[in-house]
């Protein structure tokens, strides 16, 4: 799916902000904004026209009453004028009610579109907050670890349908329709904000192969294994991907470099902190291309494959940590 990146650059050019959107997001947001703009314009124009016509009708009635007061003997003509005024008023009322019905139908259509958009994105309406919110070599290595670990489970909340004011009403008043438009507008703003938050969360979730262009192959998986150097059984806290020395290593998600340098058995290593307690480690590098405190995006090159530290050959030792505990990196290797 084709993606677009929107960049926000302050006047002083300090701290740019980028937003990645897919074609689906752009199409959806554009459609929603156009629908809201069209319905608001239509309602405003109809209200102005009807108000003008009613004002003219009241003025005509007032003039007729003054004229009839001066000519009390012309009763038949006054009655005719009153009947004509009632006919015009009835016609205007009928047109007004028809306009309200059409606007109500359009708002119901807009509500259905919003509900479908939330179903697609999985974003429920925001609730009130109670508080602020490839090489032939088979390189392996890494330190021996015997500690246990646990993986936190993720709780999925039930979806909630967006609220509406005029649900089930055949002929709601203009005030209720205006309230519905305001409610839909705010709901769409919240939907856009939630989508931006979701995009940011996705960008900070490790989700790609750590070597550029899919280079390398897995030579040792996560878990208990026979150590390739002393042949003892120990727990391997990452995934080894063998590749030629110099193969570029990339960050698997957006984050901040917390350390970049020599780290014992790991050799040259880069650590990147993401979000929700997640961190990725890239070890045994021949060259480090990132600095502590540096912000990196997914796919940014941060080093090169090497054989520094405790290894038997050139490879990348890749670890994923959740809340300080190592987890199986292969769960996050999507390409």
C-alpha cells in the first residue's frame, strides 16, 4: 500500500515532526471532511433562505394588517389576503420540514460513514477521562544468561459506537440538528487525533528485518541452546543473523538511542528505546553509526555487521526487550 509522509517544519527549523499516512487514511479523512463541510454549508444556506422568507412574510402580514385596519369595510379582500398568507406559510413550513428531513438523512449517512471508519481503524470514541492523561559463515555469540522472564499480556477494550443526538427522530428541530453537527465535528476531530496517536504507536513498534534489503539469515534463535564457544547449555536472549562484515544494520522502529559503544561480550552495541517499555539491542557491530541521545526513525542505518565481542563469526545479535525483559525477536520480524 502506498504511503505518504507529511512533515511539519517550525520557522526556526528546530525539531521537525513527520506524520506517515497511507492512501486509505488520506482517502478516509478527505471524504469525512468534505461530508462535514457539505452538510454544514447546506444547512446554513437553507436556514438563511428560510429565515429571510419568514421575515418577508411577517413584514407582508404586518403591512396587510395596517392596510386592513384603515379599510374596515373591505372584509372579503382581507380574508383573501389572510388565506393567501396562510397558504404561503404552509408552503414554507412544508419546504422547511422537507429540508430538515433531507439534512437528517445526510447526517445519518455521515454517522454511518464515521461508524464504518471506526470499525476499520478499530478506534472507539474517546471516553471522558478521570485523570490527565546472506553469508556462508554461521556467526553466533552473545553472553550466557540463565535468568527467567515473562511477557506482559495486552488487554483489548470493547469498541463503543459514537454518540448521536437525533437517533430515531423523524423531524428533529434545527437546534438538535445543529447539536448533531457539532457532535459529529468533534467526533471526527477525536478520530483524527486517535489515528495520529495510533500511527505514532505503530511507528514505535519493532516490526522489520534489522538488516537492509533482507540481507542475512538466522543462524541461532531465541531460547535455550548449546553455547557455540564453551558448548554448555544456556539461554540465548536474542536472535543471531549471520551476514557479511559491513552489512548495514537498521533501526526496526522509531525511537531514541540510549547507548552506543563497547559492551563486554556484546562487543560494539547500539540500544534504542521505543515506547511502552520496548527497547531493541544491536550487538557485535563492526562500526557504530549512531550516537547516544540521537532520534532515529524506522529503517535508519545505525551500524554495520561485524564480529566484535564474544562471537564465532560475523553476524548481528538482535534483541527485543519489553519492560526490561528479553522476548523472542522473531515475533517482530515481519519482513
